[in-house]
């Protein structure tokens, strides 16, 4: 018992002194939460208590003992009320600064200029409506326009920006990731366009939920290296922006929750030969994906197209392309296909070239009709699906006809059952007993009648009368039939 007490005391002492050392080394750790890296050379600081009045004092940033700035690696300050941000950050080598959720309404000029190693700046969830062009101005550097030279990632999402000043990124031309999502942009106006035009090295652009209805023609002209584009949540986008074809390096495109109706070859995707990942989820109005609609996407490997509550049809060849040479059909090398939770009742086997080439497949939560059009799903797809993902494969169920409703595809597969076929009117023969009897009676009468007609035809009864057949061939037949050489 005593040993345990002693042990607890010792641990407390060790922890305390450890904390004490770090607090002396990294003064911000006295007022904020901290994690220190293994060598105790840098600290990551998180402040969620009000510290806006003390944080800028030199004491927290500069060590007189070593005559250097304190080695913070990252600083996160949330839930403070900076509102009008006028204080200039002291010199620091920090690489990450997170100022989200601080009610920031205004940023004065050059407040980040002493953070020349800052790679990531997060200003999400504030009240920014306007950002002055010199807010991101840095320090003088030869042959450069007072840059914030290390900044690569800037998050301005969840603010109140309608537009960007055209010079806003003049000092931050190395930005690779720009997040403008959840701002009420409504339109990417000329100034915003010019602003983004400064970002030659832009790789990722986030524009989800910005109420935009499209992309201006030359938006993707200058940022040649853009790899990721998120346009989700813009219900006003009802057409695939054809300017996407300018983004030659685009690899990932997200179009969740947008306003598309039907995707066809004509309004479908432009040529995007490098696109690998496409998300098309939660598009309420997406009804049909027609043949060749995804034809431009020759290298697509991941297609996530789930939760589209009205998607009833994916046409055969919807993802394929007609080859220009030879006229054959070319399929993209899709490896991951998610088409769960749509409104699909049937699936064409021709939408994918090789189902056994898939590494991920989700077709669950669709109102599958368990009838003979879908028999291939049981016979051909189930064995493959069980290999790809046994758990998911066993979760696919029938939604119709009523007799099959509770069955899983797996049940049917194991029983090696054959699913019934609808007749051409979509009736269910066994339920329409009367119709069936009627049909049978009809057939019983029809068969002798047809035989009689055939017999009559062979005997040339009709051509003699000359009523039924008036084609030139029949004339010649009649002509020949009267010729003596005909062997009858
Ligand atoms: C502290 O460092 C600066 C430059 O880094 C230097 O100019 C200054 O003389 C140093 N002061 C002391 C007391 O060493
Ligand atoms: C979408 O396609 C379906 C079936 O082809 C058609 O009935 C519907 O009118 C189309 N919707 C629009 C908005 O074009
Ligand atoms: C798109 O929506 C799906 C679910 O509907 C989700 O799994 C996926 O992460 C979303 N994509 C993005 C980029 O948010």
C-alpha cells in the first residue's frame, strides 16, 4: 500500500517538474495547453481560454536568456474575441497558426509579417467580410513583393466574404491550398478571379457551399497545377462547368449536393484525362446518367456516387467512351465504385468493363427488383462481390417484388434460385390468373388458325385470290408460279 502511495507521489513530482521545465522553456504553456515534441525542442500550443490581451507580450515569444524567439511549432487560438485584429505577431518560427472561431471582423495590414516560416494559416469561422490587400503583406525581400514567403495553405472558409480584393494574394503567391468554402460568394466576380489568378502554384481549391452557379471561363487557366477542386453544396450549379477542361492536372473533383438533373453525353463531363476521383453524392435532382456522360474521364479510378435519392438509371456505357480509332468502346479503369443508397432498381452489367477488377464496391440500399433482368447480379456479380467485400455483399437486399422483399441477394445466390421475369406489360403473370387463362385459350384457338394460314400460304391460296400480298416479289412469284418449269 505504502509503495503505491510513494509511486503516485513520485509520478506527480516528475510530471510537475517536467511541466515546470516546459513552462519555463515555452511560456505560452503557462496559460495554454501544450504538447512538446520528443526532444522537447518545440511546442504545440492550444489556447481556448480568453488570452487576447496578454498573448502579444514579448514575454511569451522571446527568450532573453538565449536571445532567440521561442521555438513554438504550432499555435492554435480559438474562442477569443479578437474582432479587430490590429496587433502584429512577434517574430516566431512557427509553421502553423490557427485563428479559427475568434469573431475576427478585420485584419490590419502586415500583422503576420514576422511569421516568415508560417506554412499554414487558418482563419476559418470568423466574421471576415472584407480582407484588405495588405493584410497578408510580409517583409521586404529582394526581387519579391514583401512576401509571406512560406505560406502554402490559407483557410478562409466559414466567413462572410462576397468577393476578394484582386491584390489580396500579391504577397502570398506560393499558396497551394486555398479554402473559400462556406462564404456567400454567389458569383466569382472579376476581382476574385484576378486574385486567384495570382496563385500560379495553386493545387487545391475549395469552393463548396459558396452559392456559386458556375465557374468563370478562365478561372482554371492560370493555376495550371490544380489537383483538387471541391464544388459541392452549390445547388445553383446545374451544369458541369465546361471550363473544367482547362484544369489539365485535375485529379480529384467533388460535386456532392449540387443541382444537376440528368447527365448526358452533351451536358456531361468535358475531357479531363487526369481525373482519378469523382464524388457525385447527394444530388437530389440527378435522375438519369445517360450513355457516355462520363466519357471525358478516361482515367477515372474512383467513382463515389451514393445517396442520390432520385437516381433511377445508370445507362449501359454511362462511364464509357466510344473509341475514335476502330469505333470500339473504351472503359475507364474504375477500381472503387460506390453506388449505394440511390434509387436503382436495375443495373446494367455493361457499366463496368471488369467487375472482378474492382477493389471496392457498394451497391447496398437500392430498391433492387429481384427479377430476371437482374439475374446477372446473382449469378455473375455475387461471387465477385463476395471476394471484394463479403460483409457488404451479404447486405444487398431485394425491394421488389413483394414476395422477395425480405430476401438478400446472398440468400438467392446460395439457393441458386432463378428470379422470375415480368411479361412485356410489366404484369406479374402468376397473379393475373384470369389473364393467363384467357391467354391460354387464345393460344389454343390461335395455333390451329396460324397453322391453317401457313398451309394456305404454301398452297398459294392467297396469291390466287391476290388480296394479301401485293409486293413486287409476289407478282414475280405469281409470274413464276404460272410458268410451266415450276416444279409443283
Ligand atoms: C541578440 O541577437 C541579435 C540578432 O539576432 C543581435 O543583434 C543582438 O546583439 C543580440 N543581443 C545579445 C544581448 O546577444
Ligand atoms: C431526365 O430524364 C428523364 C428520363 O430520360 C426524363 O423523363 C426527364 O424529363 C429528364 N429531366 C430533365 C430535367 O431533363
Ligand atoms: C460526398 O458525399 C459522400 C456521402 O454522401 C461522402 O462520403 C464524401 O466524403 C463526400 N465528399 C466530400 C469531398 O465531401
